[in-house]
C-alpha cells in the first residue's frame, strides 16, 4: 500500500459541511430501488418451508406432491445444497442455517424451498411438502441451557477454553477470560462492593426492509444476484462457496438498504434463491415476510450477566469482575467473548477479570447487532457503577471521571490505550445543560458510558473524471448511513472542486476489486481513505496532462484548489488550468483520466460515548416516557455532520427500544410468540424526544482527515443510561432489560 | 519442512518496511496462550506483522489454524486486522487479539 494514512492536520473546504444527500430525492419519492424492487423477465416466486418445532430430527422430506403441482418449477432441500465448505466450520453453520440438514434447530429453521410461477402456487406447494419430524426437547433460555440437565443441541460440542478437557458434551461451546491484576487483592482493598445479576432479552435489529433478492443462474454457469446486503462482495464469496461456483462468475449488485445494523452481514436466503434458480433454469425472487425475518434472521444474544465492583471511600475502583453468558442460537459464536472484552473498557482498572460463556439455545442464529454484545455488557457494568457511586456518595459523572481510562491505561481487554476520548465525553456531559435541568415528580435522570472497537478493512475505489469535468466515484462499501454523501465530500475536498461535481455510486462485484462489508463502523472510515488515495492518483495524472499541455516537467506543476499551476517565475505567464479544462482536452493528452485505489484501511481507533437520559415513569402502570436524551461522542472528524448526528440519534433510538420494549417472547413450545411489529414494538417517532447530540472531534492519528467510525458506539450506552434513569425515577434498581411496564411494576411492588 | 502457512507468509513483498527485525515481546490473549504451550507472552524476532505471524506459526504450530482464520494485532493500542506490512516499532507493546465481528 503506497499510501500514507497519517493525520495531516489540514484545514477543510468541503469536509464538515452539510450538503443535501444525493440519495434523498429518490428515497422520499419512492424511486429508490430496494431488494424487492428489482424484477427480471420470467422470474419465479421463491418461498421457504420452515420448521414449526424448536428442536426436531428431520427423518424424511417428501417433496413429490409439491413437484407435481402445476406451476411449480423447482423444489429444493438440503440435498440440493451439498456441503462444499471443506472443513470451514463457520461456513458450514451458515449453510446449515440456510437449509437444515439433519435437525431443525429453532422455530423457523428452513427445511425446504420452492420456486413457482406465482406466490399462491408457491404457498400451495409448501403445504404439499411432507416433513417427518421427530420432535426433541428444546431449550431457549441461556441460563437453562447451561445446566447439565438441559437438552443438548449438538452432542459433538465439548466446551473449549476449560483448564481440563471436558468428557461430556455441553451447550456451552467456549469459555473465554480477559483481565489483569489480582481481583482478590483488589476486592480486599475495597470499602464498598456492589454485586448484582442482570438479564437482557433477545432483540432483533429491526431493519424495516426484509431480506430480499433476485437470483438468476444461466445455463452456462454464470449468475447474477440482486440483493439487499451490507456487503455484496462477502455475499458473492459466501454464495460462490456454498454453490460451488467461481466467484468471478457470480455478479452481485447491492440494492438500496432499508437497514442492516449487522443483520445483513452474512447470507440467509440468497444461496437458496440461487439453488432454486439453478434447478428451475429461471430467475427467482425471494423476499422474506416479516414473520420470517423475526423467526429466522439475525437477532442479538439474550444474556445473563453477574457483575461485582469494589471501590475505596475516595471513589477509586479497586477491582471489577463480570461473568457473561450470551446465547448464540444453535451455532457457536464469540458473542460473550466480545462482551467480556468490552465490559470494563471505559475504566482504568488495576484488577479486573471477565469471563464469557457462549451458549447454544434453540433460537435463531445470533447475528451481529451494531457494536455487537457491547450494549448488554455496558448495561450490567454501568448499572453497577451507578449504584456504587451512590453507595459511596459521589456524583455518578465525577465517579466515572475519576476512574476513566486514559492514554497509557491498560485496557480491560489487554492492550494499553493510545489517545482516547472517554474523558472528554464525560467532561462534556458534566458541563452539558442537560445535567443541570430540573426534574419533576416520578422523573429520573441516568447517564452511562460506552465503548466500541471500530474496524477498517479491505477497500477498493475508482474515481473517473468525465470529459465535462464531472467526477464519478465508484465504491464497494454499501452505503448504510450516508457514505455516498461523505465520500463525495472527500473527493471534492481532495480534488479542490465543488461537491455537486461528484457523483458516488456503489459498484457491483464485477466492477471493482474486493471490498469487505460495511460493518464495524468502517464504511466512511475505509472508503474515505481509499477515495483520498484514488483522488491523489487522479491528481497525479491531471498534473501530468497539464505538464504535457504546457510542455514542461510534471515536477513543476502543482495542484491547488482544483487547478494545475505551473510553479516558478519562469512560468509566470501560464494561466492555471482547471480540472474541467484538463478533462475536456484529455482525449488529446493521453485518454481518460482516472484514479484507482486498493488498500487495507487499518487503525480505525477505539471509540467512546457518554449518554444522558431523563425518563418519567407512571407508578400506577409502569409505563415510561423518554423526556430528554443527549448523546456525546467522539467522531474524530465529522465529514458530513448531519449524517454523524443521524448515526448518534439512530443508535440512541434503537437503544431506547431495546431498553424499554423490545424482546423475543417464546412459548413453552419453543415457538416465537411475537414475530411482527405489532407485538414486537420498536420505537416510533411519537415515542421519542428530539435526541440532542454533541460531536467531539479528537482526530484519529491513523486517517489523513482524522476520521473515526461513528455508526455503532451510539447503541452501547442507552440500555444502561435508561436503566439508571428508570432506577432513579422509581427508587428501585432495574436489573432486567427490557424495562417493560409489567417488569417496572413488578420491581416497584417487590420493593413495597 | 516449512509449515503451509509459513510458506504463504514468506513472500518477498514487505511494503515500505525494509528495516531490521527486532526482538519484540508479544502478549497473547487467554485462549491463544493455551495453544502456545500455556505461555501468555512470547519473544519473537520480527520487523512487521507478516514476519511475526510467520515465525509464530513456525515456533508454535498450534497457533497456525488461528492465524489462518485471522488474528488482530494491537500495536501500542491501535488494532490492525489486515495490514501485514505494518512495522513493529522498537519498544512497542504488541498484543494479539481475536478478530472480532462488527455490526
């Protein structure tokens, strides 16, 4: 990588402004095309048959009657998706999740699929498929699943990470541990100790757009996939591997995306649609219903967490420990491990230990959800931190400031921190007018901190300059939160031209080199780095063309404010050449002008936020109302501040829903009882106040403009901030998320 | 015989870093240590992440599958997941971490 990513400290013209979003008009007029908006001539309708059982052996599947139904063009089972994963356990789990092989592992697990001429025929065909199940005992609760008496999901799983190799299989796939120091010694120094157990229920990312795709496999073995995804290159790799195709023969085009938040980072229905198309010889459109989205696609973990924190009278934390049990669905994950890494990351601790347990349950495969695993850990830790501050008699903000991690602190997950922003967010919160606003009866205020890692990754970008001087920017990171606007600003900044001259698009997988998906808050961080690099390469060509025009050495040409300038007194009579002028003459100076970049963007830098929340609780009904909410977070550099604020607000809004209402509710039969937005209630506009934001800009030293990722950290503090607010409002410590009215009432009544 | 991954890591492209290999202390996270004979810290002579991974795979074959799957390296607190040409500065804290998922 011949690119220097270090922060340059430059000033900006375009970056930091708030132009109109380029995708806005299409989105508000309905012209924007999402996953289900694409159609191909002769396409069939795909539908998936799903297990009604939480846990069952599949003895036999008889598809003969369905195949004979007029209008049915293909029926597939796991036999049509043979195991081509070559020992790749993670891919095998994805394959088994796409189509159950020997066992249905949760209510909603796919067992067969059909492609038919219309939806009615497809639904009829599903009813004609006969599946002979042997129903098995199931377990959906994370604590129950850890018991020795619990039904086993997979008798080939033996817990990893134990000192002694286990002799019996278990639903616990792995134990992990982080920390340093001596917690026994640390607790011995404590004057106050708080010890609590917490639970959080499983939630869905709640993306409004369901999973949707159109797959078309040609008889020559090439294929096209139009799909709603966070990473079309990753989907191409997954699908190619699972279907035994060469990646280059599968072209994947990403649609607009109506939310992903981690739930669209690996394939669900796409290999099924491709397999149906391959068998039917026609394009197949497969769109999940909302019921399917809830029952069979990416929820987050349900958790059970024990926390113990000790501190001296002066407010110094002396020891902290947590045991975190996270549900993974039926497949191994590293969700508790991430919780164990992030739990105490905000604090400077001499003695800390966290232990994580990954637990299999008969629920859908756990997927990433915006800073995955961190919000639940933060809920438990920040609740205990608040309670400890109260016991000591310290202000909760002052207590956190006293113990906040800083440059040089050894993080609870291992490495020593470089420059970090937890202190500034706490100071900003302390000085924010929100902290001093008066509260009324039955109202409470809470605050909490949150941490997330942020990632970079493989990135490839093309920048093409048209003969009219307009600029096309082709990027490979799906735009989930406004990156096309941000990247256009970056291209305009680097080239020294107007934002309106740049048009950014997300290119398909045949048009660009590989790009990692948009996750880990990496979209703008990574692709802006690649855009800067591509623009600088284009500028080199622009200078070369100007040098040719003037017949002078390229080293005598500089690029300033969108113009080539011949430097030195000897060129005093040469008028500067604009980008437009150089582009117009490009046909005669060497052909098209473009800049290309492929790089690995690393060094995204960790991120911190502090949130403040005011809540009013009705003590008669337990219902809650969020009165005021403030987010303070470090963005490094806000490229398009409106989008950054949108990310902060979006994370807070999702966190508010998670904290107060959202949960998967399972019946005794192991079936999901609320797979729809009527019974699984996400916040709507009338539930939310205007969420106030404060952007801090502490430059990331590993990005030329100082940019950090901003998309995920904002969902980490809300569970805890709201729990602290409710606890302060009702005078009872809330330990179970969501704090729905029945839970709040039960907590109040238990205290009476 | 050179391990499979070591062969893959030993290509000649070192990016901008052509400096001398230094002895660096590498801290391993819990479950990784178990695969390195129970050690939580190991000393490796390496100038960049590529050489670090190659020598770790040579000296501790139990680590090879995890290196293949992906390991992140924190250098003075900054996490690198894919930049194998990243130089390991003298006296820097080198910490191996699991490769994490984002949302």
